[in-house]
C-alpha cells in the first residue's frame, strides 16, 4: 500500500491501515485500531480529583446505608 513520506517525527504509520497517526494517539482515527498497549498514567492532580469525586458521590450513599442498617437493627430489637 502506498504511504506518503513522513512529514514529522511525531507521526507513525498505523500497523493495520498505514494511516499516519500521532505517536501519542491511543487509537487510529482511520480504522479505529488500538495503538497503545499500556494505559496512560494520570498525574497526581487527576488522581486526587478522581478520588475526591468518588468520595463526594459514594460517601453519602455509604452513610445512608449505615444509617438504614442501624435503623433496621434498632427497629428489630425495639419491637420484640
């Protein structure tokens, strides 16, 4: 298959369709083939942001679950 000459060192050919793709791309925009095998590492800021978001979303549900469990146990012992 004919491939145009590389215009930049930041491009590489897709192993499936020979489309020129950025070296940072995770998938080929032409055929959709996944290019990077290892997952991208997130920095400290994004990891902290993800943990804070999870805490904001799951924290109230956890507290509500504990309160409901305590209420059900108290109700079971109260009405014996």
